[in-house]
C-alpha cells in the first residue's frame, strides 16, 4: 500500500508516483529543484485590498483547521531536511498570527538554518520588527500600493497608511535590509502613481517591485485586457527614470533594473537605485520556479495556479512519521506542473485566492 493510500485525505495521483534522486532533493520531472518554501500562517488579514479580497472578508479557517505552531515547525524541519534553503512567512497577514515571533525563533533553530523572510502589509510591524530580528528574521517584504492616504483607504478598504509607514520605518530601524516594497498597480486606481512610488522608495533606500495583478482575486475582477502589464509599467517609469536591466537574479521572480538617473537624484539613499517588476502573467518565469507553498491548513501547493494540492495535515495528524511525510512531499513535487497555464484556453482560476494560498 502506498503512503497516500494509507493516509486518506492526500490527493496525490498514484500514476505520478516515481522515485526522485538524490534523496535529500525535491526535484520535479522537469529538472527543477524546490528550495524555497512559503508558509501561510493564517488566511486572515486586517486589510481588504480590492484586487485580493471581498469587502466582507472570506470564510476564515477554524483554529482546528489551521496548523498549530508545532505542526508548522515540524513540517518546516522536514522540508529543510529535503533541501529547502529559504522560508518565507506569509498569509493572509502573518503579523496577525499572535506567535509569529516565536515561530521565527523556532525556524531559526532548524539545522541547516534556513534563510527567513516575511511578507507583510506592515501593520503592527512597528511593534514587532525588533523582536522579529532578534528571533532570527533576515529579510522583509512590505506591500504598499500607494502612499496617498485617501487612495490607500479606498484600495485597501482600511485607513491604515500611517500604521504601515510606521512599520516600514521600524523595519529599517531594526536593521532589516534590503527592505523590499511590493506594489500591485491597478488601472483605475494607483497606476499613475508609479513614478511617485519609485521616488519615495529611492529616497528611503527601499527596493520597489511592481507585481502584475494575477487571476487569484476573490471578486474575479482580474482580466487580461484590463491588467497593467510589466511593459506598460516600465514605459511609464522610463518617462522619468533611466533604467538599466539586470535581469532575474538567481531564481528570484523579479526582473531587476538599476535606476541610473531621474528626478531628485541627489535625494536618493544610494545610486544607482533599484526597481523591479514581477511579470508573472506576461513574462512567466515558471522554468526557473523553485517555490513551494504550504497553506495555513496544511496543504502543499507546487504552483500558485495549481488545481490540486497535497494534504500534509491529514497524514500528519493520522500519525505519519517524518520519513513518510517526506515521501508524500517528494511525490507532490515530482508532479509539479510545467507552467502556470494562465494563457491556456482552458485556464481556470484556482478556487483558493491569493490570500488563502499565501502570496
Ligand atoms: N498580507 C501580506 C502582504 O500584504 O504582503 C501577505 C499576503 S499578500 C496575499 C502577499 C502579496 O500578494 C501582497 O503584495 C499583495 O499585494 C499580493 N497580491 C494579493 N492578491 C494579488 C493578486 N490577485 N495579484 C497579484 N498580487 C496579489
């Protein structure tokens, strides 16, 4: 009997069962190796970004559905044993998870120690940045789509920009570097603000990256024809800034650019500055994808856009050993799809939204 048959709840397709070698490596059938794990601590969030969540929120996972901290750390240690080198905590909003600092501390004690990062909207980071760094956090990405308070309130349905800006400042103060800022540009909202966002980031020494809107939103407002493309963003920036391409660095999803010249250059924290675009839709980078995602309810996703996921919580709670969970993980990775398929005629948006997967 195979492991996935023994532990009911797993959705592994038996026909994809094959061996992967060497043993401590998570390799898929297209030769890619998974070394980066994103763990969603919670599906809850304190913002309601219009391109992500509905105004009323979603049906949150119950406490018993969510992995406990012990379960998160146990699974993380198994992934690390299988070659995962970096772990990013995300959500939902990871800082609404009360014990996030303790989780960071426990992940930092794993051997080999993974690089630890956090993706956050920055709210309450002013209170936790120093503790997070002390616990072992190495890097932070903060999502800010606009620095105009009224627009922020409209776009996120919450008037929290001052809290977010305090959080960014605290992260810098706590020594997190570089601070990466993620922005999603929406045509009818913050698109024209892109150069001003870049000016703000350059002045403060933050690395800004524009993320293309993806079909992962709860309200299904995404459309290929309306979304703001990377080409459009770069054209807009190049009206004011001189950019020099650096390409993708390692397996990073962002295509990076040095900012050589532009308005108020004397005020920039460093020259050249840096800006990036994450063009998941129009310039997919699936061939180099080294990422895996663990949802807050313990489902392993090998692609943001996958239609299937592999249950790790069920087998774990049914008594599977670390070695057995490792085999389930290896099988899931082996079956990772070649690409996200957004352009395929039969593309269907996954049931889970970005916030429920862990962005
Ligand atoms: N709450 C945290 C935050 O705001 O960074 C982490 C989770 S959030 C889902 C992670 C990132 O996904 C954010 O930068 C957010 O802007 C982005 N995001 C959410 N929905 C998206 C979508 N449909 N397309 C592209 N990016 C999206």
